[in-house]
C-alpha cells in the first residue's frame, strides 16, 4: 500500500476584473505538476477554465444587470503558459523583488496571504524554511509587506489548517458558496498535512466601453503585431466623450511619461497604467507612479484625444523551485515543500479590468496622443489604500494579445 506522507499544501486563487487567478500549491507526493494537454494547458488551468467558462459568466451577468445594453467584447485568445516556456516573463513572490531589465514581471498578493495564513493558523509564528530553500525567501515573505486589511474581506477567502481538523471540506465549501469555484485537487494528504487557501476575485468593468483600435501596433521595439483598445483619433463612436471621461492622466517625470487612471464600475477599486521609468524593484516603480498622481491634479481626457492601450488575456503559471524541498518548523516538523506554484490569469481590453519634480511635471502637460507602446506598469488597488493587490510590469510583447 502506498504510504501517504504529511505535506504542506497552499492554494491561492485570484480573479481580478480581468481575471487574476493565482493558484499556489505546496504539497508532497503526487505526479509532476505543469504537464500540458493538447491545447497547451495544465490540469489546474483546464479545471479553472472550465469552472469559469460557466459559473463566472452567470455571476457576472447577475452582478452587472441582465438587461444592460452593453455591446459584446470579443476577448483575445487566451495565452496559457508556464514561465519555463516563456523567455521574457517572471513571477515574483514579493513586490520588493528586483526588476530584471527587459522582462515582464508579475506579482499578486495572494501568495503573501497564503504564507501569512500558514504562519498564523498552523505554524503560529514566522515560517522559516530550512535548506535547500534560500533563507532570503522566507525573510522577504515574513516581512508581511502586503497588509491583509488592504483587501475587502467580501472579495477574498483565506483559510488554513490541518487535514485532521477538517480544513479541506471547509475550504471546498467556502469556495463553492462564495465564488462558485472548485478547490484544486491537492492529491494524497495525510492527517498531519497542512492546507492553506487564499482566493481573491475582483471584477472591474468600465461603465462605458472603449473601442477596438484600428489595425495593430508594435510594443517596445518588438516585431510582434499586437492589438489594442482605446479611442481612435478619427473615431465616430457615439460614446467617445463618455469613454474618455473615464480616464484621468498625469504627466510623470520625463517627457512622454504618463500615468493613467481608468474609472471602473463599483467605485471600490482603482486601475492605473503607468508608462514611467522603472525603479530597481516593482514596488519602487509603483511608488513613482503613485507619487505622480499625488503631486498635482490630473487631467480628464477629452474629445480629440488619441488613446491606445495593448490588449492582454493571459494565464501564466510559475513554480517557485527555489523553495522546493525546504523543511518546515514547529508543528510541521518533518514535512517539506514538494510543490509551490502560482498562476495568474489576467485580461485587459475595451470592456474593462516615481518620484518626479513638481516643476518638471507641471511643465510637461498631458499629450493629446497617448499610446502605450513602451514598458508600463499595471496596478490594481482598493480606493483609500496605497498597497496594490496586483502589480504587473509589462516590458515586452510576450504577454500582449496578437493582432490580425
């Protein structure tokens, strides 16, 4: 008979308007994660896609009104990939991670929520993984750089515990009742195994749709032709003024640098896109963008503005290989990390999702043509907060939707 060893299993799920679905699984035993089917998707990605293809659409319709005269948005084809198969994209555990030159960098707060849950509910203290996990990984996570109160509790679920205490059925029930999703299969678990689940769902549609951009564009000097949304300069779209009125712009730092905030339905969240010079870390880049919005009043875009934003629809899975095999302390003594994976699913289209001189900003003004065709930051955060729950640095065209 196969012996089932105690393991540690963490699941982190996120859906942001566009859809973020970070899935983190730390566990022991079971088959190799990351195996792809004929359509290039992992088992976890396929399960999430099947669930969301149905339940999420029903929930979205109920939430935003069945009878609203809202034109259909044709999503770009989903790009599903593991970072092992991506040359220019990385996923980082904390926003303070270094920003590698020329790489897309993805970060989501649910990894931190899961780590904190394991510390608070199971380990009852800081979690310091033993070799071969590098000590700096645990040290960075134990700083708790993302405050838990930066998220509305109604939009997320965080649960942690031991299998023998019934944590698995409680997680399954919570996910089903609140988010209409299934818990990923953790594989064989012993009574002493720990399971932690963190899940966040955010939907951030625009009140007024933008329009698809004519033709295609290139991004950051790449060869790929990418599709975009916004407002065409010679637009005949009847809602052009209302659409542009949803965007507030700030000039930032160097000439051509700009921070855009898109108003979204619900009034609870903020969506910012910042075409600014990168800092040493994702967090520093965010602080630069945030500072630009606080130094001077922004300018609402008006008729005649040319706006182009690359479309995205991706699901990126990443395995934190550096902590695999790391030994656990305390009540989890004798257990190790056998899997550590996060998946982020995100889309941005026409339907919805730092330090600068005052004098320099004031003299730049907001340009009449805003085309995000070079590296930019995507930030999602709740209103009244300064800590984003999602940061994406888009430095190349690897994750951008391809145009036709």
